[in-house]
C-alpha cells in the first residue's frame, strides 16, 4: 500500500550508518544503547538508544541538534540524520521503501 511505502509500517530494526556504511543493526525488540564516533568524534560520540519498538538519537556533538530533536522514531522508513557527524539512524521493516540515505 502507499502508506507502507512512506513509513507507516511497523519497524523491526534500527540501522545506524556512518558515511553511508551500516555500522550497527539493532533489533527494536530489545533495549540497546550504543555510541558511534562520527566525523565530530573529537567533540564526543553520537549516542543511539533503542527500547520498546522505537529508536532515537539521544545525543550528538553537532551544533544544531536537529537529529536529537526528532525524538523517538517508530515507523519503518523513519530517518534521523546528524549531518555534521555523518551519522544516520533509519528504521527498517518488512517492505521498507528506502535502502540508504546519502548526504
């Protein structure tokens, strides 16, 4: 359906990418917290949290914090992009419409 093509389906997995490469895949069925050293690693890591079927970027050293302010993501196709850090968080599930996010 059109709605599932645009992020309306339930997500099963959080993919974390650095410079377009998948660096972590976290099932949304568990509780996880990881730190990724992105392009701004000298200022600190980008922290990803997963719990109860959702994921978010909890903190990022970038100046504007847009990716942090997006809050919890829960639908397949949802994406949070920390452009200065080159880190993306994308939720995927059955029939996800997107396979990558590029800067």
